[in-house]
């Protein structure tokens, strides 16, 4: 699949749709509505990326938030089901890592969950290391946290 990844406004129609699709999928997997306590917003993400296929259709997204301790947090990684397995997720992840490097971030971290074995396999495969968690995810029974040194 041919695709491009570029920054777009957080509140774009495609960004809203992709994040809503993600929240619906997670609600179905966990049987509860989105319980995230520290949601990313236009005001607190450093960059929001959207992947588009050759026809311009939005197929995935991801964001990077800079944390006070100097790390970066990957948020809202999502790929539409019909684009999974095509390299879109890896393209978004690598673009977020590159953006973090340009901002001087040495380590990125993220949280996924126990009901997302596909995401856990993806981050394991992409060189992320499992951690005990951070912030609101430390010790959370549904959270599976990762980090990766970028330097």
C-alpha cells in the first residue's frame, strides 16, 4: 500500500473520525466507554499525524505529547481495520519518533492495554521495551506500557 504521513490539525474532520473510530473499537474490546483520565487535546500534543492512502483517504493517526520530564508520549495510535498489516502503523510510529528526535526527546513511552494483543505484538516487534508504567498508567491493571530510547 502506498501512503503518506504528515502533520494535520488535531480537530480536522478526518482526525476526529479516526479518534472516534478508535474510541468505539476500544469500548467494544473492553466493554466500557473510554476511561482515559488525561486525554490528549489540541493544546497538549506537539504534533498530530494522519496517514493517507494514494487516493487521499485517511487510514491512520498518531500524536506525540511532550511530558515535563523530557520524555515524549505517543498517543492516539490508530489504523483503520482495512489498512492494518500494510505498514501504515509503522510509518506513523517512525514519523512520531523522528519528530520527537527533532524536539530533543531521547525516550518515548506509551500505554496500550491487555485487550489489545495486536498492539502489544506491534510494539514488541518495533523494538519497544515493556515497562512498569508511568503517570496514571503505573500499576494500572489494564495497562501495558512500553518505552524506547531514540538515541
